[in-house]
């Protein structure tokens, strides 16, 4: 049993155990200072409660292990990866583990959510501690039966062995373990002893997904359930005046038409009747106020950049003096439009609101927050609210917001029926939430061939960059450094979108440093390395990135991509970035096809600490890169008179298979605790592509979508 001092954890622990009718055991554990209040453990589910994270374990008397994964699964792999942490320290064979999706438990669990690339990072110690604690209790039970010290026992793949070679399976001692006090000191495995962590483990749902088994929100059905589609204001800033539902009610299968707020729900026996009934609905809306347009947004954001009303988020040195004394000033403006989330599974949710309970089922990234909002809106106590989570066909931040779940609850409450709300693709794209439009103006002062000042201005719709972003690179590298932000308030709903704000900030920043390198006639990689090395020598308590780790991924990606080695007809572009606690560097390779640039390959190096599941990790990095390329090259979305100008995929260009490059992923190997992975690969790839396009064509693209904003005459 590993017991190295550095891995020993000693703290007050609180355990709850309960025997199952089948002869198994439920083990419930609370760690750290903010443990949940003491509650009875239900006989049909085991719970383990932690300071800021939750998971479930069930051990049956036949030795089978069921691990309930509490976090919502949006394709980021937590339903597989988080149970791996428990199984590792529990010391069981992965083939003997069954994984099930946990449900929301507001009494015993905190932070059941999916967002910010936080899942594995937050679970790393608590879930390992859960497995280690359960293992220690099982070993103690076996030691008691044998009449030996627990230190004479060891485990392997769910089997306990003593010094004489006698063996007991976990299932054989599980009932005795339930009667024991929880240990106050446990030991975690040394990384060198990991058997599951670090192995390529397939998605636990892959067979069900491939076979079309019900997993997703759209798959969910319940006896007596009806369907609802919703007519919402066609333009942002409109309100409902009145409506005529006479034709709608004649449609076969339509059961009811219900107004709530400024929306109208058409309730039907199936989605077809509800959608057909909605098309017959006639509604009068107020004029949009104001009637916003993309042209107006551009004017407003440029006015902010040209103005003087900014909030300064970081100021080092004296930027004004640096620019006044410069030999040269380089300046560029970078632009990104609104973008929808476009999850492959449209928004949907089930609600059954009765006098006694509120039953909710569906795909949601924030089950606890959404359940609380619904309870408050309906005037219910949270004890009457039940929420089950389904797998999600994409989230990207859209399902952080429970508006569609709220609609289901409101309609069910009014209809007095169990209701499933389903969005059409047009609903999803036109009545959704969007990545905010943003513009960056970046300037650098050059003196004696060196960067002496850096000034970034941001103008964004409905809010500004996170306060941490100004402390990313190049903070600490340039003596005179300033970040200013300004915001334009809009009626258009904006929301978190995969790697919020960093998704375009990285494109602008890393494109700009290539421009500076070109102006100074320096290798763009070496320019960054010189700046990062300078940051290593400064004491900056605000700086968030680790210069050594950033240098590490840069060196790795340049080696793996053969950076700078001339390849006939192949043009490279580089970018590096830190976000979500992870360091990433990427090299994009562009070739010319029919006179247009095509991204044929991206090489990526990632330092995210310990890689728990390399297969899942690689999928996340590759997915982020492909997503980032698609939206940088083709992402275009606008508004006219408050209405979106695009409502479906016939006009909104997502990346297609024939535009998808080869993606090679390389992870830095270390024993540092895991950091974020679902988002960090996306932000820098747009810049790597832009820089490769410049190398191939001489055209500097600074506005998304790149495919539209490249000068066709230059490329001809």
C-alpha cells in the first residue's frame, strides 16, 4: 500500500454508511470544512459529499462497483474521467466498474455543473480521497476478520491480500466495512503506481451512442407527456401585443395554446402537430426598441475604441511616455461578430409540475442553479424539486442558462400536464444567446528594435473580458503595459461561448505579435520566447501563467511540427496561449488549393498537468481546434432591425469534413495536478491559422470570418 509522506492526508472526515437490501453497501463521505448537513442516506443510492465537488459509490456484495458521476456530461468526458479517479484509489479493475449518471442532490452536493473546464481540476483530490477512504475501510474490515494489522494487508483490483497470502474480495467484507468508523488518515497512490489514471479508457456511453440508445434530452419520454414549441419575439427588443390562435387550434394534435410572458406556447400530442400549429399562429408584436443592426453595432464599438471612456484593468509603467518616445508604433484592429452556439442537439427540457412536486429532466450544464430559479419562479420549496440530468448533444456554454428549462416548467404549470419543450433549429439560432461581438485595438511601441509599450483596448457588447485575462501573457514581459475596456449595452442576449472572451482575445493578441515580429524582422516564436523569458525574471504577484510551462509547450510544438524547416508549398503559423489554467502552443500548416488557403494540419502541445484519460483528452483538444478553425474561417452572424439574419445551417457555415485538418496532439508529461482541457485548445488556433495565411499569401486577416475577409484579388 503506497504510504509516502507527501501523499498522506490527515483531516477530520465524516462518513455515512448504509446497507443495501441486496446485501451491498452505500458509502457516503464528507470532507473538508464546508460539509453538507447530516442527512439520512437513502437505501437506493450512495452519496459521497465533498467541499466543492460530489460523486457516488455503490459496492455490492458480489464485488461489483457502481460509480455515479454527478457532473453533467456535455461531451467533455467527465462521465468517464471522474469515475476513473475514484476507481484508481479504490484499487479496482476498470472492467469491473459500472458508471451511471448521478442526479441533482441539493442537500448533499455542491457545484454539480459543467463549465469553465473545471471538472477534473476540481475533482482531482476529493474523488481520489473518496476512493482511498473506501478502500481503507474495506481493508480494515478484512484485517479484523483475519485478526491482523491493516498494515499487513494490500489490495489489487478489488482483492484484499494478507501477509499469509489469504485473499478476500471487496464484496465479501463490504457489510463489515459498513460498521466501521471512517479513518482519519488516508494515503493516496504515488503517480508511479497508477493503474487506471493515465490509461486510454473508452467513453462509457460509446456503445449506447453508437446504437442510438436513449441518452440525450431529446430521447427522453414519459407516459402521458405532451410536447410544446414556443413562439418568441422575432426581434430583440419586441414585446407581444396580441395573437390569433384560431387556425392553430384546428390543427390535428394541437391540445392547447398558452400565453406566458411575451411568449406563446403551442402544446401538442407530438412535435409535428405542435410545430405545424405554431406556423398557423398569428401574432402582433411591438416595434423593436431599439432596432439593432450589425452596422449599428460596428459603429458603436468603433466609437468606443475611438473614445476615452474606458475602464483600465491593468496598468504597468507609463504607456503614454513609451509611445511618445517610440521610433515606431504598430497598431491593428481585430474584429469578431456575434456567434450562436449551434449545439447539434437543440434546446429541450421536460417538466412535470403538480401540486406536490416539480419533476425536471433534461440536458443542462447548471442543474442546481436552474432548479433553484425554477423553484423560486413557481413559489416552491427546493425540497419538492427533483432534477435528473441527461447526456447533452453539445453545450459550449449555451446550456449554462436554464431559460429553456424554465419555459418547460412554466408551461407545465399552466397546462397542468407533463410537458417537453423542444426548440426547432430556427428557434435555437434566432431566439438563443450569442457570443458577444467584440473588437480589439492593439498597439505596440518600438524603440531601438525592442518592444517598449503595449496597449490593448477592448470594445465589446454586454460586458468585458474577465479580470484575469489582463494578467495573462504578455503581462510581466513588457514594462509599459495597459489594458482598457469599454462596453456597449444591447437588448441582444449574450452568453458564455466556449472559452469566453479568450476565444477571440487569443486570436487578436497572437496575430498581433506575429505582426510585430514581421516588423522587427524576427522569428515570431523567438520573439515570444524572449518576452516570456523576461517575465521569468520579474516578481509579478498578479501574473497568472507560468513562464516555464509556457516555454515548455512552445519548445515541444516547434519540435513536433518541424517549425521553420521549409516544406515545399507548406506555410506555417504559430500561436501560444494560456487560459483555463492550461498552457497551449499550436502550429498551423496552410497550403494553397485552387488559389485559396486551406488548413491541412495543426500540431498542438498541451501542458494540462496529469492527463487522466489520454484518449478523452486528445478528443477534447482535437475538438477544440476543429471548432476554433471552423468559427474563425466561416463564423458569420448578424442582425437587422433586431432580427438575426441567419436562421439555419443552409446559411450558417459550420466547418465541414472536407475543411477539417489533421490534428496532432502532444501532452507535456508531469505530475502536476490536472488543469482545464475542454476549452484551452480553441482560442489560439484562429491566430495560428491567420499567421499561416499571412505566410502563404501576404494577406493579414484581422476580421472573422477569415474566408470572407481575405482580399480575393491578392489570392487570385
